[in-house]
């Protein structure tokens, strides 16, 4: 299928190539797909103003009715799933099954939000005063700014927007400048449903195409009580203090540096499958990609050849071709960062297998690499960094405590895994003295989360939680309420203040 057909089927022909603006490219061969106009300072300000106005109406719409908008949107996404999946492959470079999986995630979180729209529960709390009623209620927060990364160009926005919308907020989405077409195609489906939904003001959700400056305008605007930002730790470090300076809230989903421990009792074949998907899948461009493998020394000699063989046989090529398992890196700078990390590994004395550029026929402008396996006898400085590319560092360990210490000894804290059949090791890994990450898995890899659980990580990953469980609370304001239904006026803590 040619690129124009993919764009057409995803309904984005309304944005053909034109001069000026910002180029949308495909990492498959580096060609330009479209040239899009971008927001300017005035248009962003107007959209923020519209979102603030829309909030005044949307917050008063009953939550289950707000959920109905998401239900209709999800129905449309279901119908368009193949077209949207192909567009993700075209613009973000994910293999088709992962593109479709991402669209499924969009549908799943909308379904979750529909149920949630009838479950935004508060608490009643025992009051110390007679004839008093103490409550906790959750109210909509306001317009929410959502800034997203290139590698989940549809799902991450929906994790945020689906919850934010049922919670009664309006949404302003600044997608990555590398995946704007995915944003346009997905938001178009929501716009369609908003237009047919009398309870929804047109500005209930808006898309803002642009570069970092557009994100910065959202970050600095006092009308936005919450900025949810997904991307690199460098981005979070720049943005967090700016939002804090105006006493706004942030929900930060930043870089990871995820490890897996392979213990002596691990099922080696199960572990191998999980490791290769987590490390080489999505060309190593997931925040939860496996980057560090901590292998019990007794297993290293057995696991290493299996990994090398699996890596050597991975089909690399266009993500649109059936059978491909490793697509391209997003762009040339991702390739350069990978090569520089591998150079640092070699300089530290590690053995590097793979990592070289691969040139599939006819796709010369794309940056394809053989996923790299880097073996070392102990951790070295480069292993502490997140390089957003398929590099798997493998180091041996002697004792379980040492393995745990190595797993936790990085600045990031997103996802983690252990492969073991030893119940004590598994339970320790999941306990307060085990993994320090937001996600901890046993006998499955660190990547590939389900939407039912809260998603996010600790330390330099930013501490935010979105998606399932009670993450919705981040998109609401909590109000504690006291009602006196007696004829007396008792004060809390027995304080006396007699007034005649
Ligand atoms: P990036 O940080 O380069 O960009 C992310 C977004 O932030 C883009 O929309 C960009 O325009 C915007 N941005 C950058 N600087 C900004 C600033 N100062 N103010 C406002 N907006 C700004 O990230 P990327 O290369 O698109 O994505 C890869 C990174 O994202 C990796 O580090 C990965 O681990 C991380 N990521 C994290 C999660 C998670 O849930 N923890 C999920 C996906 C990706």
C-alpha cells in the first residue's frame, strides 16, 4: 500500500503538502509526507481561552453523559483501527501489529473511561461533631494541557484525554512534532463526535500542532491547572519547575532505564522470548524497553549464545511489511545517539554484537539498525543513561542482593522484571525492599503494560501515574465538605468560642 493511500484511509488528505509550516516525515525512508501549518502565539492563546470557556459548560454535564462521548469516539476508533494502525507504522515506524496494538490501547482506555464515568466516587468520613456530616468529593479541575512523545503517538494522549474528559475537564493536546499526522487522524474522529454531541462544547478537546514553543506556552499559562507531559527526562526537568513556579500541577511520564534479572531457576526459553521482545521490539523505542539484563553468572554462558542467535535472525525492514519485527529508528539523530552510546560501551571494554546500520532495499533514507547486545563484566557509566534505541546491556551477578542493587542503581525508575521460579526471590523483588520502580513484573518482560493498572515510574521518570486504577484522581480536585444538620454550633477539637 503506498503512503498516500495510507494517509487517505486515515482521513488526513485535508492536510496535503504545502509550503511553510512543519514537515511530517516517515522514518521508513525519510520522505516527506506532508507539510503542516503550525500554531502561533495568538492561535494558542485563543485555544486556551476557548478551552477555559468550554470548561464552564463541560464541568456541569453529568459524568455518565461525558462518558457517552468517549463511548461514541471509541466506536469510531474501532471502525478505523486498521487505517490508524497503518498510519502509526508509517509515521512512527512501529511494525503493523504494534501499530494495531496501540490503537487497541486507545479503544481499551476509552472503554475504561466509560465505566469510570459512573464510578467517580468520593468518601463519607465519620465526623467528631454531633449532627455533622463529613464528606470528600472530587470535582473537575479545568483545562488540561497534554504534551506527548513520538513513540506512542495515539495511546498516550488517550490515556490522558479519556480520563480528563470524563472527569469534566477540557483538553489541549500538543503532540510530538515527529508524529503530528497520527494526532490529526485520531483527533479528527473525536471532533466528528463532538460536533454531533449537543452536550459537548466544540472546544472540549483541541489539538495544537507545533514545536516545543507551543508546549512552553501551555506550560506557562495559569489557566491550565494541570500539565501532563510525556517525553524525555530533559523535557521534564525543563518543564516541571516552570509549572511549579505558577503553582500548577504536573503529571510527568519521563525516561526509563529498565532492567530484568534472570535468576538461576528462570525458564530460559520463556525468558528469551520476553527479553528479545522487550529489548529489540519497537526498535528499542518504548519508555519501558528493556535496556539492562542482569544475569546470574551460572546462566551467562547458556543465555548469551541464545540471545546472539535470536538477535542475528531478527527480520529488519519496513514496518509495513508482514514478517518484519524491527522497524526503523525515528530519525538520524536517534541513530547517532545509538552509535555514540555503543562507542562509549566499547571504550569501557564491553563486547558489542550488532548495532550496525542495515540498509533494506529501496529504503536508504531510513535509519535501520541491527539491535545491539552489549556484554560486560560489570556495569559502566553509559548503562546509567537511557539511549532511545535497541541496545541491551548484559552483566552477570553473583548474589540476589547484588542483582537487586544493580537493578535499582540508576536515576530512572519506570519498569522492571525478574525471571525466576524461586518464590522467595519473586516475592522479595515485589516487596518494599525489592524493585524501586513504578512497574515490577515476574516472568514477563518490563514492556507491554495493560491499561487496567496505573502506569508510571519513580525518580527521574517523574512520579506521575496515568491510565488505569485510580489515576483519574490526578485529573480532579479534591474537596472536603462539612455539613452541620444540627441546631448547635460545636467547633472541632472542642474549641470554645462563645458569642452572644
Ligand atoms: P521529547 O522529550 O523530545 O519530546 C516530548 C514532547 O515534549 C514533544 O511533544 C516535545 O515537543 C515536547 N517538549 C520538549 N521540550 C519541551 C519543553 N521544554 N516544554 C514543553 N514541551 C516540550 O521526547 P521524545 O523523543 O518525543 O520521546 C522519547 C522519550 O519519551 C523517551 O525518553 C521515553 O522514555 C519517553 N517516554 C516516556 C513515557 C512514560 O510513560 N514514562 C512514555 C513514552 C515516552
